[in-house]
């Protein structure tokens, strides 16, 4: 039994490519070429070089001494917040911009919620001198203003999504429309492990550098490659996919996924897909999805712009459904409190997305000898206004 995607892009019953006919050539071109391109020595060499010299990898695996003392277990932080651009997103955008160049594309589109993926896409487009258009919900543009400014400084066009809840789902819809209209010269850099095959698998492979580093870093620090648990927040789920990747088929390593419960799982204002989702199709893949009884997508809510997505990547849907992953839902209040605690105990201000992951230590007890690796997926600079408003700082 494997928890990786099969050749048709399915994780168990989830995944696939449910796409309009007009997108078929785009996805087929990628599907036929992505693994072959990723395995070319010249591609690997350029990808690894950019991760090292431009992104700043490997990112440290940091033993959080004060946090560990408070919760009576060994907590390590995988410091993706120290990547260039401030989050894990750039691992994937570096890979995909190189993929786009190999496929002869000269125009890039992307969607973004918290803005981190938009910044990471704009960054690599500036690096390569390629045109960049980023779609972002109007609501997210307002609450993530610093990242919008960064994208514009980097030369990207930021186009607002004005439909629906005007957040991540709607930005994705706009990006897909653009891709349908510009199939020949445009590559769509999807920012998470969502969308039609081969995107979930391709993005997970680019992000798997995270778990690859954890293995050798933990060997240096603890004399073993395998932690007892790996923990990550999950919206679409790319930072989580990268954290879990090399441990998916190892039953000795517990997988914990933390979702945004918003104002409470049953409050009507939540993004806890595992608790609320039913099987459905969104943005080209079959997965768990928050929806009404007649199949209309329910508007998600989270204080975190990166987690308010109504679905979850097919890898994570399979981890949940199969029982391989343990899913915990964390409210806005719990996440904000955990973010403040991290700042005051470890001197690190995390992104609000990541703060959800740290809130699990109040939900779940670990043994004192357990090694728990938490992916600190992004830094909190972009969220300072939200922290200021929430805590009246």
C-alpha cells in the first residue's frame, strides 16, 4: 500500500483530472513530460543550485528548547520561514518556472490567497524575465497588502477576483479561465497540492526537499532519520505534503495535519474540510470538499488567508479517509494565541497559517521522548496587521 499518487494521479479514490476539454492539451503536455524533465541531470543541477544559492537551502531544523520544556516533549521546527520570500512556496515556484522554460512557455499565471505563493511566483518570474499575472481575491488583496506591494515591485500584474467570496477559491477560478484562453504560451503555476493531475504530485515532489532535509538533519541531531510525528498546517496542503513526503509509507512516523476551524467547526464559519467535507470535484480533482447537500461549494472562513480553501489536496483527503493521517481542527483564537506564544517563547513570529500547527500542543499530549517535527512554513511579517488588530498591540 502506498500513499503516493499512482500513474493516473490518484491517491486511493482521490485525485485525477476532471477538466474541461479545452484544458486537456495543457494538462496532457505536463503529464507526459513532468517526471522525465524533473529527472534530467541538467534540470536537477539547476534546481538544486537555485535552492542552495537563491532560496537559501537547506533550512535549519531547530530544537525549540523553551517550547519543548513547556509541553514536555522534543519539538523541532523545520525553518521554512527562513527561505527567500519568507515561506516554503518558493521551493515549488523555482521548480515550476524551470519546468515552464523547458516546455517553451513565456507567460506565467498563478493564484494566491495569503500572497506568499504570489510573491514566490513573481520572484521567480523576475529572476527569469518572464511575464507574470497573479490572480488574488479582492478580500485577500485588502488583508495582505504588504504581499500585494511586493508582487507589484517584482513586476507582476495583480488581478483581483471579484466573484464569490473574493478569496482563494475565486482567484483559482479566474486563473483557470485565463489558462483556457491562453493555452499555447502560458504555464499555470499552481501553488498547492490541488488541481488536476499532474499538479498535486508535481508540487509534492518539488516540496519534498523539506522531508528529504529533515531525514539527514534529524540523523545529525538525534541519531535517527525518523521522528515520531511530523506536523503541518493544511489548507490546500503543499507545506504538509513536503513535510510528509518521505514518511508517507513509513507507519512508524505519525502524520498530523492541522486545519483551520475558523470560529468553530460547526459555527458556519470554518475551513475544516476533514470534519465538514464530502467527496466532490473542485478545480479539476476529486477530493474532500465543503459543499451543500445539492453540491454547491460552501464558502470557507479562516482568519488565515492561506487556509480558507473549501477543499483539501487529494493526498490529504486520502490520508484522512484511510486513517493514515490524524487531522485536528484549530480555531482562530487558538491559532492566534499559539502564534503569540511562539513569539514570546522562541523569538519567532510565525505566519498565522503556521500558528495553527503550533496550537495542537494544547489539543494533544506527546510523550517526553517523542520527537515531534513541526513545519514552520512561513514567517509572520505579512500578518502583522492581523496580529495587531487581534491583540490590540
